[in-house]
């Protein structure tokens, strides 16, 4: 049994297939697919409790149950094998060769009756479609027609060879019925309002000789056009949003819930003289105004129009009347989906970064593409997070599955990553915490992720992988490299510890992160996709000039263009993809040696004085004399805390960028905390002073100690003339001995 057939059979969630491993119709995968659609639509069209399909064995004179929906196997046991002469609705339909309605709860599930109709075949009925009715009374004429149309479509599908068509020649009533059955099946698969319009245009216009179609939904007392075919935009703009009272034919159809058929311009002009302006603007000559019903109320109008005057026979009127009810249910369902999907997309857009920060050591561009049909939102995300000392965290992830729940989970994980990143955790430790969070969500939640930290001073990129494709690095000479490392299992399924990998990057490198939806598809596996990505990046960056940007705006523009090139190359037909795709391209830049200064300090009270002297000398060399006083205070407090509460070795490092960063390293793993000192305490206010004097401060932990850091804004005169893509003014002197 093929995967596609298994997938179709799983759609019969509330019913069963009598012979799940047997192709009883001899049509392969088409059988379960057809049964699924006909059972679902028959139940919907007649507002029934469930439906059944029997296959007719003419030689044996028996009806054998092959599928059911809406009821359990035990409930249908009485009708599992019926003689043609049995007193049951399916047998009555076979004997009469026509629609029957039998009152009573034959299967004991609370039904008021059973409506049954034969499935027509070339040599007689091939089976019976039965619907268990929920309410008393027989189906109306439109419902009976829809049931016959569904049966005709199913009979053609189950009793013919693949590819059987209606054939050439004039469109007969029988062919129209089959077309309506095809439309019913298509509407069962329609997800959005656009899908509904496309299905009606394909299966209704040609068989009826129509050439125009407008769907209008009621919004208050106005009519909103939600889809159309065969009309110029100028006319649609004229009728879009028109008050209901201003269009009398539609008002009459809505008020009476009865279709209105207009056979010529002369007729509509005579009956509705106030509509002269609309009539003159319309390119059509005849109209069928069909109320669309859903949940017992009129939700709008379907207008089928014709380019020539014409009359409507009784059979055509019945067909078109049935069309209004059928399309109304589908359009209402599609409209609800559209609203929910729009909300979900808005939620997802709100959870992803609106813009990526432009940092001294990194510029970035990103793309997120939802799955091709856009039926559900996904859980892909990306982020670029500034850390201390101009370091940058790059993250991309993918919550497995699609839907609002997955999008919300993505938002929780992105928030958690940003929170943990602010704690300056290493990639492996961050994943350990994140893995616990995903595990706590439940057994069905998993996520893949890549978290990397780029250090522009150490010129390294440390990263961890949790079931995610590795990063791709593009060197300035166009060389493309992707590390061959085995990722840890996805978050939620992994066992600690995670592994941290390290890359040594050349200056001006590109780091490319993506989700599997970009490189993996039904046509290629992940390895093939990564190879194609590397080849594409090599070709796109062969010219070294692509790394040479005039300013940061130009740099970001080039990255945006590269993102578009990657997406176009790997997803040329995005509508055919079934997974979300995320892409993040980061242009990294080292911190210049002249912008870094460091010195070792003794592990005794002399350290603070030596630190102040070093600061005065270095800030004067950098032209930052205005910051000497506050920097001396900051460093004195940080060094004093190390001498009193920690241990050596002690090291001071200064970084000049868009801000001035002071870092004090020591050999202790103790955590610095701000104390709430009382008025009589002689100490305990050092970190309060640090927090007051700096823009931000914090601590990060190393394998052999920790670093406490504080940032200060540079004086405005020094930043106003700073070039857009340099970490410091080009006119500042270099460090002595750097």
C-alpha cells in the first residue's frame, strides 16, 4: 500500500474502510481518495449524521459495504452485506435505480431516515451512496440533485479508467451533473476563498455557457466582493462595497432566499429601472443571482452571468439553485479559514524580528517563507542578538509542525533564547536549558536549532547544533565551507550534554544559516540541497567586490539581494513546497587591533591604582579624555571587588567601538550581585555605582573564571563623524605598541 493511499485512508478519521488492504474498485489510490471526498461532501450537503458506500456485485445480487463515515464499524454491521431484495435503503435504491428516502433509524444511531442513490456505471449501478439524515422530512430538490451529482461523479471515478473525461460534444444535463459532482469534490478540497472561486470558475462556467462570476459576502448592510472571474476591474470597483438596498435584485434574492434569474438586459431594465447606471456599466446580458446559504442563513450572493441573452430551463435552474447552497457552505468555511489564517500570520510576523540590528561586528539579512500553499503558519524563526564586547549571537530554529500552536511555541523559544543569551551562556549550556523547556511542553513538541556566537576580537565562531543543518561559511575569496559535524538530536529529544563546535573565520566572512525547508524537498535530500546552496553561494560571491560595501546601507542592500538570489535558486517554485523555509545571512567583521587594549594586574590592592593609570594613558591615546573620570570610577570598583571577593589572575581589557567597553577578568566563578545597602553600611554600593555610571553592565563566565564588563556611550563629537562601516573613527591614533 503506497504512502499516498495510506494518507488518503487516514482522512476517514470518524469512519472506516471495510477492506483497508484490498483495492475493491480496481482503481488504486483513486479509490480511497474518491470515497473520502464523496462521504464527506454527501454528509455535509444533506446535514447528515454519517454516510456509507456499498459496492454492488451484480452476479451475486448483493451489496457489500466498503466505506463509512460518521459511525463506528459496529453500528454499520447490519448493512455490511445486503441482498438486493433486503428491506433497506441501499437495496431499495439498487432495485429502483433511482433516489430513495426511507424513514426510520435503521442502524440505531439516532437517524430520522436514510437517503440513498445509486452510483451509475456503464453497465448499470456499481454501488450505492447512502446518507443517514439528522432531521425529519425528505431532502429538498436541490439536496437530491447534489446527492445525485456526487453519486454520478463517484461512479465515474470508481467505474472508469484513469483519465476518463466528459468527452467532446454538446454539454448535456448529465454532463452538467457530473461537472457538479466534480465541483463538489473540488470544493471539499478548497481551503481559501480564492480556492472556492477557482473551483466554481473551472467546473461551472463552461458547462453552463457562462462567462462571468462574482462572489459577494454580506458585511453589515453592504456587499463585499471576495472573488470574481470574467469581469473588468473597473466594474468590480463599482459594485464592491455597494449598499444592499442599492442593488434591488440582490436585495430581493437575499430577502426571499430564492434565486433570481434575469434572461436579458431588457428584463432587468423593466423590472429594476433604478439600476440603469449599473446595468450600463455591466458587460453581461443575463444573470443568475444565487443566494449562498450557510448555517441556515444567507451569507451573500453568487452571481453567474452570461455574455448573451438566454433563457433558463427547469433543470438549469435546479442545478444553479443547488450551486448556491453548495458554494455557500464552502465559502463560509473558507472565509473562517482566511480570518484565522490572517490572524495566525499576523501572530507569526509579530513573533519574528521586524528588523535586524546593525552591529559593529555584523550586518544581516533574512528571509522567512511559509509553506507553499500557505495553509498554516509554521515554527521557523531566526534572530541576531547583540552581546557584550561586540560579540554577536546568531540563531535559527524550526519548531516541528505547522499551526498556531507551533507558531506560539516558536515565540516562546525565541524569547527564551534571547533571555538565555543575555545571561552570556555558552551555546552548549544554552541548549541544555532550552532542551528542558521544550521537554516540559510535552512529548509531541520538538525543535531543531543552531545557536552560534561570533567573537570579533578572538575571531572565532562557536556554535551548537540540535538536529539542524550546519552553518555555511563564505570566505572573502569566494571559497565556501560547511563544517562536517554530526548534530545533536533535536530539542525535546536530546540527552545532555550538547557539543560545542568552533570555527576560525577570516575577516569579512559571510555566515549563512538556514532551516531544512530551504535545502530539503520531495525532489532532493538535505545533503543535495546543502551542496546546491554551497554552489550557488560560490557563484554569487565569486567577485570579491561583493564584500566591499560603501557603507552599512550598501552592505545590507547587498545581503538582501543575496538572500533573494538564494531563495530563487533553491525554491524556484515556492508554491510547490510543503515546508517553511528560513534563511539568515550574516556579514561578519573583526574588531581592529588598534581598538583593543589589555593589561595584567597584580592580585593585591595595588591593582586599582595601576588600572587607573593604564586607563588614563589609553583613553588619552584614543582621544577619549572626556571618559577618563567615569571609566576610572568604574574600573576601580570592578577591580576592587575582585581583590576583596574573588581571586586572580586579574586582567583589564578595553574595547573601543560604538561604545567603550571595560572588562575585568578574574579566576573566580562567584556571581556579582547588587546589594541593598542601608544608610549605616560602609560598603555594598560598588555595583550600584557601576550600574549608575554605565549604559549596561553584566558578567559572562569562562572555563577558568569570569569577566565583569560595563559599557559607556562615546562622546557625541567622536561618534558624529564615524564612518558608517568602521568600528571607530579612522582618524583616531593607533595604540602604542599595538
